C-alpha cells in the first residue's frame, strides 16, 4: 500500500484577506481575497497552493474549503478539482469551523487519513525546502499518530504582524539549520509581539507560525471534541442529516460563533501533544501586509516594471495582480522599494 494513499491536503481558501485590501481591489474597487490574486502574473496563490499539495498528496486527496460568496472566483481556479473535494461554507465563520468541516468530511471518506493543513494565500520562494519539511512532518506523524506537528519557519527578520512558536529548549538562532532534524515540543505561542519582543524571541530561537501542520484526522477531531464539544457535535449532526444536510449546515452556520483555529484551538491547547518542526529559510511569506509584498517582490528576479500597467476591470478569468496594484500604491521604482523595506 502506498504511503500517500491516506495522505490528504486540506487547503484553506475561505478567508477574506482584509489586511491586504488596498492591494487586492480590482478595477471596480471590489476587494478580492488574496488567494484568488496573482503575485506577479501567472497562477493565483490558490493555484500555486494546489501545486504545493501535489508534492505530497494524490490529486483525489486534495480538499479545498471555500466560501459561497466567492463562487465566481473559486470556480475559475478549481475547474480541475472534483466537486466532492470542494467544501463550500455557507458563510465564513473562521478557520476553526472551516477546518472542522473539512476534517469531518475527509474522515468519513477515509478513517485512516493523515492531513496537512495548507493556507492558500502564502508565498514560498524555495518550494523544495518546504516540500521536504512536509514529508518529514508526515513521517513523524506516521511514527506517532497522536502528535500534531506544526511547521515553524526560520525567521528572516523581525515582524510584529506574525505569530511565533517557541520550541521547548530552543537553540540560539546561529545554530545550524538542518532540514528534518526532528520536531520538538511547543513551549509557547506568542501572537503578534511588538518589534523589540519579536527580536528577543528570534534571538531565543522562536519560529514563525505558518499555520501549516500535519496530523492524523483522528487526533485533530479528538482535539475538537475536547475543546469545542458543542460545535463538533452540532456539525456532526448537521452532516448526518438524511433529508437535507446542506440546509442543516446552512442553518448551523447562521448561529455558529467565529472560531480561529490557531488562536482558539492550538494556542489554548496547553495539554495537546503539539510539536514544532523547524523549517530552514525558504523565502516563506504570508503576504499579509503591503510591506510583506514589498519584501517578496524586491527579491524576485526578472521582475517587470508594472507601474504603468492599465488597471483592468475584473473578469472571471483575469486575476488581480498584487505587484501591479502595489506599484500604483507606492509609485516607486524597484531600487527605492528595496531600500525602503530594509531601513
């Protein structure tokens, strides 16, 4: 039996991306969630995430959760994905509810599923580095199925807008970076520290929380049952409805509280078997702010000057271009942008 047979990618694509609204607005002024945008022309961030999932999961084992209000956008990007693998939320109630909905559906289809959570709105310059780290995390989950293994990105700089993971017994940042060195217990989560504290954390060995993890579906559902028993039970009941599960799910989503997976489950789960696997520098970015976009664009080779590109009216097959919108926002050539982000 192939090791990949029970490996699933759970791609999270239901977010609104409100922090980057200034760069994701189309020609009509409508904000487009950044996962449906392209960074510099070519595939959208969601399409790139689908390719990332191909490195460890079979095509039939890639599940994408989306929001009903974005239907025009995800239908464009997910044309090759089987309908059964597109999980449509009636409305966005946070990543915590979205992951639970995906988990329940995947576990029903494959009770032995090992899952990798992948946000759909991130950029990675060196994909092979991340791919090796994901395979290492999966190997550790196979060896210890009760574990939840998070990927912690080696910080390239201090950022006050990111979450940090402090590994237990963290080494200094000048220690050798060895891919696959093994996951260690999580000592602490720190959300969006001020810059001086972020620098101190990095010096102590803290890692960026990329919200990428590997675990068995059983372990994650156990976590939900322990921490959110009411929501877990209600969602199971809605999906089990024999007459109209879609209607029951829509009614449930009307009364669900918003739940953030990282903040409300992982960060609050002191007793959870959480481990973190350090990932060597790979050019990872969450593209969460214009400053993050500037850093990524400044280090991309062969970048065209898009400042004078026409602002096109959005059409279903024309994604918003983040680089083009960024240039219009700053009206600055590349050398100035590069200098500014390093100050």
